[in-house]
């Protein structure tokens, strides 16, 4: 069951099916937001698989909530492309297709390129050092076969310029699309050649930042790092290796 926080420094939150108390500043979340977060958690862990249908009555009973906050959370997930609400059929978790990934790469590449241009005046020595440090952390995580650390450092690398672009709408769209790409469900296996290529792409980006070449840095992200044509062989191996021909069109 979900519980609202009672008082500062004694907050009950829903985690892994259990209400736990944590000491932290007061953070209020609506019941819809708590249900949404929990659904995202289930999906990222693969407990609800793409292509499956969600039994709303069963899930509401499991979470100890009425159907109203559950329906509202599902409507948000549908608006974000994670599920489809089908009349008289129920709620289906949407599976990624090759075309989905192609379009997401095009959008993220264009937006991150724009973010780099907007953020570039704010990318100084500290930011360059952060890019280099985070790429080194990714390399260490890859060597240790630690996918979660690799994933977090990868997101943080891109956040160095996203957080400085001054466009909250752009950042929100990019982060939602990355959640769709990375957390549906989160795959913990590496395609080592892809990860090594990404490390070199990050290093090349950092070198362009060090040179002060904003246009080349933005072009590199859009036309190499987020190019579907460049990344397609890896994408098919990572997302669609279990489908005939390595694809789900």
C-alpha cells in the first residue's frame, strides 16, 4: 500500500512492495506519481514485459490503491509511449521496434546537438574535467562488467551539457526518450564493441570541447554518436538479437 509522508525526516515510501521509513527532507508525491514511479520500476526490472497486457484490477489490488490513480498513471505512460490503452482489450506494454529506435535516435541527436550549442559558452575547464572523469568511470565500469555504473556514468556524461543548455523542455524530452531506450526493460548485458566505440566517441567529443569547436562537437553528437546509420549494427545486436533477423520492424 502507498502512504503519504507524515512529517519531515520520517517519510514512509513504497519500495519493492514494502512501506519503509527514511530520514530525508520532506518530499510530497501524489498517489498517481507514486503509482507511476512504481510501474516504471516494475517495467525497468522486467517484471512487466513488453508485449504483455496489464491486468488493472489485479495490479490495483497488489498496490493497495483504487483504479483511479492507477488509470491516471497509465494515461501518463501512454502519453510517453510506454503503453497503449486499447478499447475493450486492456493496457498493452509497448515493445520497441527498429523504427522506434531509429526515430528516437534522430530526435535525441538533433536535440542534444542543439543543447551542446546552447551550453557551449558554459562549458569551461571544470566541465571538460567532468566529461573526462565520467568517461574514465565508464571505462572502469566496462572493465569491471558493472552495467549499472556504466549506465549512470553515461547519463551523467551527457547531463554535463544538458544541464547547462537552459532549455527544460528539451531536457525533459531527451530524458524521456532515453528512459524508453534504456529502461524498457533495462538490459544489463554489454555489447562490448559498442561500449568501446561509445567511449571513443565521448573522448572525441571531449577533445572538440577542449578545442572550443562548438559546431564540430554538436555535429559529432548528432551525426556519429546518435546516428542510427552509424550505430545500427550495434542496435540490432543489443535490442533485437532474440528476434528473427535481429529486428522487430
